[in-house]
C-alpha cells in the first residue's frame, strides 16, 4: 500500500542504458527543437486547422455524465463519513479516498490536456453554481465586483494547500477529515458563486475549474465559447466542439488572467516535488537536516512543507529571471510541460491504484459486499509494464517540451523578426531544457532497479 500512496508506479526497471544518456538525449531533443522551430515557423504560416463541429454528437452525454458525477460524489461523501473500514487498510477500501485522490485528481489533470475542458461543462459543482447564479439573477441580486488585481492568485493558494494535503498532511488520507473538507469546499464554492458570480468564481478562485481550464489550452478539443459559463448561457446553435492540433489553443485561447503564470508554475513544481520526495536523494537530504536540527526530526512534516515551498520558489524565481518582466506573456508555453509531466508522473498510478474503483463503489461502507464479484478481486501491475511506463514517460516529456518551444517561438514572432525571436527565446529554451533534464531524472529515480 505504501508504494501506491507514494504516487510513483510501484515497479522496477533495469535500464538498458545509463540514465544520464536518456536525460542528455531528452535535453538535446528539446534544445535542437529551437532552431527547428525558427526554420519551420514564420509569422504567417500558423494555419489554424479545425475539424468538423462535433457538438451535436456529444451534447447528450453532458447530462448523463453529470448524473453519474452526482452519484459518485454522494457515494464518496457518504462512504467517507460513515464507513466502518479497518483503518490499516482503509485508503484503498474507502470511496472518498480512492475517488478523490486517484480517480478525480489524477484523471482531471490527464483528461484536461489529453482531451479538453469537459470537466467544467459536466461537473455537479459547476452545474449547481451556475444554477444558483441564475436564480439570484432572476431575483435581482447583483454579484459584487471581483478585484481585477487579484486574478487567479486565490487559485494559486488553493493549489498549494491541495498539494500539501495530498503529499504531506496525513489526515487528508483519512476518510472522515477528507469528506468533511470536501463538504466545506462545496459550501464555500457555492457561497463564492453567490457573492461574486459563477463566471468570476470558477475562472479565478475555484481550484479544479482553474486547473482544468489551464491545462485544456494544450488540448485537441476546442470548445467555444471558451468560458463554460458563456457556453451554458449560449443557445445550442452557437456552441461548438472542434478538434484542433495539440498546442493550438496556446495561441488562440484567451490570454491567462493575472496570476495565471504562477498557477502553471506552481502546478509543475508541486508535481516535481512529489517525484523528488520519493527518491533516495530526498531521503538523504532529509537525513542531513535531521542530524543537525532535532526539531525537524520530530516534526517531519515541517521539513517536507518547507521543501515543497522551496521547490515552488525555485521554479518561479527561475522563470521570472528568464522572462524579465514578461511572465504572463510566455506563461502559456509552460502549460504543455506541466500537462505532460503531470501525466508522466501519475498515469501508472492511475492504472494500478484505479483498479480499486469498482470495489469501493459497490462496497462504500467496508462491509465486504461483493455484488457480481466487483467487491473482491486481485489488483494487477501487468497493466503498467515497467519498460512501457518508462518509454511513455520519456516520449511524453520530450513531446511536451518540444511543443512548448514551438509555442514560445510563435509568441515571440508576434513582436519581432525570426532571428530576434530565436535570440529572445534562447533563455527560455535553456530553462525548458533544465526542466526536461530535471523531470526525466526524477522519473528515472522512481522506477530504477
């Protein structure tokens, strides 16, 4: 159980080549993509290819998914609050823990960039928030003006708290505390929608909506109107769902709000910290501090919290140093990096730990119910062979970084010539190479034999 709780795939792989060769090759591929982008991309050749409108084929799925979502939320909360599962085994036998930390959080991140921002259109919480917004509007209740300078900074804070809960705070992996936190979050979200309006709250404050909306800019599904609140208010004839190349949304979707760059960097940095915290090097790092400060040895969570904050600070500082005052301008180019690293880090965990989903749904109270044999079955690691996991991770990391380099070059071309755009881009490319090297090294440490 400990291996799964650590989020790294509980597998070992004997690398046929030294790890440094993989890392160097990945970094070189990203570095060489910069001159390739300079040669291949010009300001006028960004053809915006779009597929046919798929909305009429998929619109009936929305209500169905929302109803299923409501049922899963009820199962998770009731199971979390009233389960009698034995505490020594309860993580993978309790619905609120499995559905929240495995299926929802990991699935949300992967689906948002791999498919698109379907979450905000079908989420029970978002649907309820928009319904509340309409009821208040019909009764003449006007929302308060949201401070423009605040932007997405509240979502950044919530992302750090959520990551801390996931990675460090023990009670968040216990059913009743987590269920209580989620209930409080639902109430707070609905109150926020009532005070500031659903569109403002979901776009700037509500963590999961901001997360889905951010990563979906890299996705191949273009939903218009972009804002789910505008989508909901628009006639069906004005809605569209078209396929586009990966990365096209980085230049065609609306610009990131204030704080959007920090949100992307915080998302990337917290996942990198998660990976690093599972390596032997991190264990040695902690040991060094424990031997010198007994307080940290007695309060392990304090050192881990400070370490997570330090990683986030390093990522943000490096980016600000490179962009030199143009943080928001190039922030979208980091979205592919954040998306693919999230997927590379978590997908094997989802495939293996997610196998517990059916069991916790049919036996939410831990009474050993076994209808249709769904309550008791063996969990297999065969769905995630070690070699396949590693090569998928390598391809994902390199793919995401190369897309980021091309996106950065296209953005630079908007204000300069091809040669100057390449020169402007080089410091950012160097940072992306560093992210590539760090990401591959961390992933390799998690699965090496």
